C-alpha cells in the first residue's frame, strides 16, 4: 500500500495547479501540501479532477507502455478475453496475451497495473474523504464533493472485484479484495465479496441520497447522482437484487434518449451524444493520441496519427447482425488489400470506435450509456420471470437499432441468452465481454475465424466459471502483504 500511495502522488495528480476550471485543472500533490489541497470544496474538486485525469492518462515520455494506459486497458482487455473480437495475430504484445489468457499470472503486467491503478485512486479518495469534515465550504457543496469521491471509490472497488474474483453469486463469501475505507498503510487481508459489495453499495447509496441533480461544473465526466445510480444498478445486478437494479436502470434509460442512427455512426468518441451518461474527455495534456482506443481499433484513422489496426471481428459475430441493423453499417470487409487473404481472421473490421470528425479533438471515452441500462432492465425482468415485460423492454432497443426487428417470444434461459446476444451486439468494443461471460456463468466459446479456438464442434475454450476468467493477485502485493491469499 505504501507503494500505491507513492504511485498516487506521482501519477494520479499530474499537471500543475492553474486557474482554469476544466477537466485538466489538477493538483501536483508532490508540490502542494495536503492541508492546502484539501482546505476547501473548490481545491478538493481539483484533486478529484486529478483522479479523472489519471483514468485516461498516457502522457508521452512517462511510463508510456501499452499495459498501463488507464481505463482504456480495462476496456480492451475485457473484449480481448471474449468471443467476438480477434487481435492482430502477428503481434506479440499485451493484446495477444489477453486473447490467449497468458496475462493473468501474478508476475504479469496486467494484474500489477489493474491492482495499483485502482488502489492508487482509492488511497487519494480515502485521504480526501477523511478531510471533508474540516473543509471550508457550504454543507451542500461538501456533500457534493463527498458523493463524488464515494462514487469514484465504489467504481474502483467494482473494477477490482470484477477482475480479481468470480462473479458474486457463485459464492458471496469468496475472498474479494482488501477493503480500505480510511487513510491507512497497514496491509489488510482480502475481504469477502459480500463485504466488498456492501461497501460499494453503501457508498453509492450515500451519493444518491445526498447529492444534488447537478454535476460539478455540469460536466459528463463528473460522477453525479445519475452516474451513481447507473453504477448502483450494475452493482445490484451483480449481487442479484434485480428489482432494485431494474428500477434504477429504467429511470436512467428514460432520461437519456437512445442515439439516432446519425449519432450512433459517429458517437463513440464524443461524450455529448444523447445516451452518454458518463464519459471522459481526452486531451493532448493527458493522452498521447497514438495510445487511445481509437488507435487500437481504427482501419485506418481519420487524422494523422498511428493506425494500429489491432482489432478484427469474428465472422460468427458478424452474422448475428441483420442487414437492416444500423450497427451492421459500421462493419465492413478489411480494406487493406491482400490482408484477409494472407490472414483469414482479419476479414471483418469495425468503425464503431473511431476518431471524431474534428481533427483538433481527441476521442472521448464513453463509460456508461442508456442502452446498457435498457439491457439491464430486460435482464432483470427476465430473471424475475417477467418474460412479457422483458421481451418488450428488449424490443425497445432492438427496434431502435433495426427497423425490421421483431418481438422475442423466448422465455427463461432462452430469453436470457437472447439478451446476452443483444448485449454483445450493442456493447462490443466497450469492455463488457469477459464480465458478461462471468456474470451469466457461460463458457467461453471460440469458433469461426478465431486463431485460438475451443475444442471440437462446441468451440468451448474454457468452461463456465473457469479460473482463467479472473486475475491472480500481483506478485508485489503477495510479497509485501503477508495477510493476503492468492487466487488459483
């Protein structure tokens, strides 16, 4: 934990204190004492901006290597480990490691980065929360800051539980991650998944009950009441509180209208689209444009930046889309002459994750959309045996994306499977793949053009609830925290 605090000081709050009031107004905590940093709601807001800044941080010349590119790595790793995307087979970097499930061991970069990334944020947020009672500012402003910090802390613990243990409902008493809810450096053992989610839910409930409807600065990158509701819906879904998850998801889905076809075809790089509930702006001050999501996906990029062309779509996934589905319009044959002939798995590419039209603007990162909330609604209704309602909710999204869609007649597990397929079609490229496989307790099936396939006609690469679906505790933590136990 001491190492994580140092990481927080150096990495999380990067640029100098300035007079601007935008996303990049952050504090260098190695230069400004914490008493000054935390003396008012305004200066503490600058500290929170530093956490958001670090979420997309990949500044050139400072720890710039692929496995440490902020929240982008959680997103791409979630997709690489699924069944619908294929990385470029000629590379031997981290993308191939995720795809082949060779990055989960305790000595690997992936567990080390995910662990230190989340706990660095948690340390800063705990320090901030401890100082709120003595902070200057109105009670309402202080509550807003506290709710924002609690929401960010809950989000980071949610990421940790997703990546370092099986899904909650397999065994709520399974070891989760160490739970630090105060400023401390003494190592702790792993709390249970039940304890982890109790803390996550309590933080989000506090935020919802105490925050105003307005976000700080009116910015979509800030965790406000709506983002807290979305995160709580996701947490309730994970622990099986389906009625509560459904109610929250329904509220948000009605508040953030689904994108039009025009928006959809250019909307995965701009937080201002109608259905974005939470998203992070990116700037050249905190992100080298050659290391963002759009660089990894693009075929080619619109502007003069790198084009890695790392991502291809599996043919069996492409077949799930009808020709009248607007999402099919973002899928095309590989435009590089001779590439697919030489490497068959590179047949299909997607322009869903693409540069914005404005050459002067770097692409934003969308973290939560109302379409996800509709899918949570549908899944919760299906799990509560409300099949007709689940079918209607699901059709709302299907019809919006495809004018020729028809209402499902499926029930039970068949309906849940259909909802999972719709999640794959709607949310690919946004990091949900391996998490959905875990939560739905499905095997990982790879057939078709995949270069790493399952066995026989079933295509099962790993069975449901496989240990391969979550990471080992990083080696540094095992060596320094004698209280902790390792994952299988």
